């Protein structure tokens, strides 16, 4: 398959208002792509679009404010994109949310909310826009999974389930679309420095104080700048790579899971104890919480953008 050509093609990007999404939008614009940007946060999305317009006045930049948890709204936006952009060269499903807490600490509604946005919205938008991708020779699809699409630690049942599903869905599409000339990339970010701690949502049955204490410890792992992650992703698209792991915090756990697929959890727990040890008085592990590279989300009564719930 030939290298991907960004120039003068249309790229659709979800979760574009901040973090990895905003960095991807900037990187795509610098490569000459026209942009269709989706996010829930209208104010942040407008700011990103305005900056891109100013820097790249020759590019077409459309924005759509949409909550991807709303299937009907997602369908309407997809239909509008198809109407205005019948040929899409690149689709990047980047938006996502996270939910901290063991399976018995979250409600089924909270669990479904994560799956709806992280997995079902990816499937829905991909299905709606696949004809547009097929109409553009050399098109490409990117689905942002997670480190937790490679490993599944305690306290992340909903998030890991959704991101493992994204991984499986993406791998199947990679095999199905090869004859159509469409490249497919699954992305697994590690410790990306986003606003994860400030924006994290907590399951209804989780002790919030303990959860927040744990999140502060996990911030030590978030060392990769969103712009760095975006460049890794876009270089992988250019080279038509099928899978991308970003950072040692993704590559080492992936190796561990390959070497000890049934017992890596004990090693992860030991590592988390060492991360938390300087700030804790006892020897118990920190509360389970979203870790490196995990998208996060404010509580539902707080405003937030699709990409501030990211991962990424």
C-alpha cells in the first residue's frame, strides 16, 4: 500500500477540542488536510478552529458540536458530513471517556455510557462514513484505543472492555478493508499529559477522596506531550502502520501482557505501589483509578469537551 497523502484531502476528527485531538488537528492542517472537527465542547472547538483558520487560511475547516453518546445526533452529523464531503480521505476516531471504579462500584448506566461513547460511537461513525472513505482512493481509518486495550487492570472494567472492543473491531476492519485499499491503524497511547486528574469521572460506589488521591499519584506517569503523541500517530498513518504503541508506558505493559497473559496484574499492582509509596503512609496500594493514557471525563453535571474526556 502506498504512503498516505494528507495534502488536499478531507480528514474527519472526533474529540478535536483539546489534548491529542487538538494536536492532531494542528498536525493535519500543517500537512495540508481540510478538516471536519467534532467535539462536545463548543467553546474549545471554536477556539481550535479559529487558530487553525488564522494559520491556514487556504484550508476548509468545518466544525460540528455533538455528544457522541447521542446516537441520533451522531447519525445527523454523519449525514451532514456525507452531504458536504462525499469523499473523506481520513477518519480518526479519537474521542473517548473513562470511568474509574471496580465493576461492583459502578452502575450499569455508567458502564453503558462508557461503552456507548468509546465503542458504539466509533462503530456508528465508521459505518456511516465508510462509503465516503471507499470513494477516496488511498483512504485511511484510525481508531484510538488505549494502553487499556492491551491490558486490563482492576478498577477499569468498563474502560478496558470498550477499548479492547475498539482494538478487535479495528483489527477486523484492517483485514476486511485491505482489498479496498483503505489503511487501518489501531492506536494505543501510554502516559499522555492531558487533564486527566482534573476531569476524571468516578463510579457511584467509589470513595471520591481515595480516588482523587490515587489520581494525583498517576500524574507522575503522564510524561508525553499531546503534540508528541499526535506526531507519532500521523507518522504511522503516513507509513500505513497497522498498530501504534505510544511511549514506554504502553510498550512495557504490552510486553508484560505477552509474557505473562494471566498473571501480569500482580506485577502491575507492585509497580503502582511503588509509584504511590512516597505519598502514602502505609503499604497498601493506591485506589484503582484511570492510569496513563486513559481518557477522562468530568462528572455529568460539569461542562466538558469530547476530547477532554480523551485519551488518549
